[in-house]
């Protein structure tokens, strides 16, 4: 009986000891498991994700441009002298054929008068030579003169005829020089500069061969501005989409809210190897005269894209040694570094032309330490409406 009581007491003691031990160890084990779980969660980088947005197939591309007159010409004098009068100043709208200025050149006038007298002399000599030649030919028929004398008379008449033609050409040349004393407007346009005044000595700007010598001074500068040319440098990305015939609107910073419609008429069909741009020309009517040659403008192109593209945050791009990558979340919590090919850069967003799916979860502002297959903790994804697209 005593032995039974002893065993009962021992069992009770062991039970109490076990309860005491269990009450101390089990919480510690649970705390350890909880700590391990929290540590693992804390070790997983927290990321926010967003979905890409389908790009707009037709977008407005804005590029800087330079406005130039459709025709732009400096006016030089073709004869030397003193400026007698000018009739139009800067800003004047002048019609083709109107008189711009008159140059006084008395020495050229005298040379023309002398050349005309020389022509009269040559014509008189020719007339006499022709009469003499005719007489000798008639006398030769009756054997009254030698054949040598007839030949001399005929050839003398031919030489006098050549002299007359030379004198006529000289008169025509000097007559043109006299005509050049009057400077006319070569086309309908506006005078953009007047670089001369009454009494100034004018040097001919041409040698007679059609090339300027540099000694001649530009009298006027004129431009046709009823229609203007706008030259734009188009980046290579848009070069195949900007073809002759597409419309382009012009805007100027000093005329907010106003657009001037134009048409792309030609391209250089060649890329600049330095800037990788294509020069294109836009023609725009300027009947109101609000556009000025030499001004800065912005050309708005409506460019359609046949390729489906996605718009993604530019902050999501990662530059790795193997190439450009964009981190995405797959299988709910694993990182996949997707190789992508970019199109246009819109600043905060970029155009992805290949490598990315429309349903991809893109990591925003990823840390540089992200690696392929890494486990991450995804924060509540942003809705597509929060994705900024151009």
C-alpha cells in the first residue's frame, strides 16, 4: 500500500514537473517560430507593382522647327555708280517688277553712246565694202579686174560684216549695263533689309561671269513670305512614319492657342550620321503674315503606329551587363527579369515594343539588388488608371 502511494506521489510530482517545464518551453518554441517567420518576411523586399498600358496607335509628336522664307534672295548691283534713289524700305511688300532703286552711272552711259557711234561707223564701212565687192564681182564678169582684187573686196566686206556684229554685241552689253542701273523686284515679296542710301558708291557685285566677287555690297534683301518652309529634324524613331503628305500644325510660344496648318512636302531621304535625324520640309501658307521667316516654331505631327506597344514607367528599367531588363512579379512573389526593347522615351514613361506582356506586373522603382527568382513581398498593386501614359 505504501509502495502504491509512493508511485502515485512520484507520478504526480513528475506530472507537475512536466507541466512546469512545458509551460516554460512551449512559449519559447512558439516565440522562436514566430521570430523565424517574421525574420523571413522582413528579409523579403517589399515591392509595389503596376500593369503596363496599351500605347495609343495615333499620337501627337512635337518637334522644334525653323521657319524660312519660301524664296530668299540678296539683291546686288550689276553696274557700278552712285545710288540716285531708293523706293522701298524694310517691311515693304513689293510686287514683281517694281522699281527698288536707281543707280547713276554716267561713265557707262558714255560708253554706250560711244559704242553706238562705233556701230554706226562699222555699218558705214560695211556698206561701202559691200558696194565695192559688188562692183568688183560685176567687173570680173567682163575680165576688167583680176580675180585677186575680187577676192580681196569680197573678204573685206565679210570682215566688215563681222565688225558690225561685234559692235552690235558691244552695244547690247552696254545697254544691259545701263538697264542694270535700275534695280527691280525679282518676285512678289517683302524687303527684309536695306543696306544702302542715296549718294553711296555702289560697286558691281558681279564680275560678268555670274559669280559675286565680294567687293559688291548687298543693296537689299528680299523674301517671299506668302508661303513659308519649315525645316524639322525628325528622330530616327519617327523617320519612317513622317512621309510626304501628312499634316503638321505649327505653334509659336508668342501665339498660345493658335495653330497654323501645314503639309509635309519632302524629306531628305537620308539620315544625318551625327544626330541620327531626318530633315523634313513643311510648307505652310502665310497669307495673314503672322509667321516670320527665321522664327522658332514647334511642329505637331499626327503619327500613326501599326505596331502594338505598351507604356511602362521608366523608373522600372534596370541596366544589367547582359542588357536592359524590366523586373516583373510571377507566381505571386517571385521576380522575373524580362529583357525588353524600347521605343520612344516620354520622360516618366517609356514605350516597350517587345519583351513585355500586357498582363505583366511590373515592379516600380526596383532596388538594384533584385535578382532573378528572388522572393519578394508584393504591396497592393496599383490600378491601371494610376499608370501615366502619354
